[in-house]
C-alpha cells in the first residue's frame, strides 16, 4: 500500500509538471463558438467599435461615435476596440481629434475596464487597434498603462514580424497560451520595438478608407506598408458612414442612418467588394459606429460561416 501511495504521489507530481509545460484547452468554445477554436486568428472576422471610448447618449455630442460604454460594447460581441490617443497633461488619454472636443479618460482606466471583462471571460480573444497621432513614446506613455491594467500580461508577442495572414495561431492556441490580446498601433511601433507586444499595424493590416460619405462603401486598399503582399495582410473595413455637416467640410458620423449602415446587407456588400484584394477572404475586422444599432454581429457571424 505504501509503495502504491508513493507511486501515485510521483505520478501526480509528474502530471502537475506536465500540466505546467503543456497547456490544456481551457474550453471547447472560443469567442462564443466551438467552430472558431481551431481557426486561425488570421481567418476570423471580428466585430469592431470605432472610437470605442467616445460614447454618449447626448445627440448634441457631435464628437461621439458610440452610444454605449465599453463593457456594453463587449457584451454586444465587440472583439476589436479602436481608439485614438492624445497626451493630456502628461498622461495618455483617448480623445477624439483633441481632448477639448471629447476626452474619454485615461488609457489606463480604459484598459482596466477591458481587463475586468477579460478576467470574467477567459475564453475570448480581443484585438486593439490604437492610433498614435502625436507619436507618444511607447516606453514612457504606452507601456505603463498596459502594465498597470494587467493587459500587458495577456498580450501576444509573435516570434517575428510581420506575421502573414496565414501564419497566426488559432484562437484556441491563443487562449491556451494565456496570450489572447493582440495590440496594433498605427504609428511608432514600426520603428520602435522596445515594447514587443505593441505591434505595428500597417505592415500586417490594411484598411479601407475612413470618413466615407458614400453609402455604397466602394472598396480600395488604404494605408498599407511593409514587405508582405496585400493578400498576406489582415484587413479591416471601415464601415461607418459620415456626412458633410451643412456642406461645411466638417465630417461627422451619421447616427440617423446607422440602422441601415449596420444592417447585414450593407456590411456583407462592403465585405464582398473587398474580397478581390484579399484572395477571396472575408475581412478580419468590421469597424462600426453605433454598434448597439443594427445587426453588426449577425453580419460578422455570417462572414465567419456561423449563421
């Protein structure tokens, strides 16, 4: 009996060590669907919120692009959060063009809210695409809020960059590794690799043009760089309709047509128009204003073949 007990103790210790070395699948469902667990991150379509921080229920808040807050957006199925950062009194904030127009608060507070969601939802893969128009320092201004919020511990660092669309891990692999947040930055990370989890966007992701005022959303490749072929990039469709305010040249987002813009038919038509640039693939990211209006998630599910 004593020998058997020793054997079982040794076996348990070996199993514990193996468990520490070989990660086990945490769930059979990834981002809400079992079908996505074995699918490459580069072959999944994610619902995105444009200017995710800029939420207000005041119809006169012309710089707002969302009506609901970050936790609500995530609860609606948003898995790409886009935001623009500006330095406000030495602290990095998410603001719309200027913090005088719309100050969404500090990046650290924003990321802390997202971390709370990720802690409560351990089988979700999330992407950030942030813009850095003032070229704020990665080490001095970007990394600290990621570290303080805990998001840095969850951020994926690829073995090399750029990563081809076909070379990304599966969602299941990202979840199993505990590194299930992908962070893209539009400016700065291409030349400064001091913060390795902050990835340069355009060598790996191209976008369609933004500030679109044409409801048919004609597709073209905008903002692309690096050695990868266009079809080897991930890509995002900026599916948010804008209007020229009283023909003044001031472009603002259009909440009145949001239900039509965010309809399944409008999103699928935009996606179909872009597939010729991506070897027939659906977009990786569908970026919307007013994500609580329309049927954005239904369209994304169809693009993922889940409907």
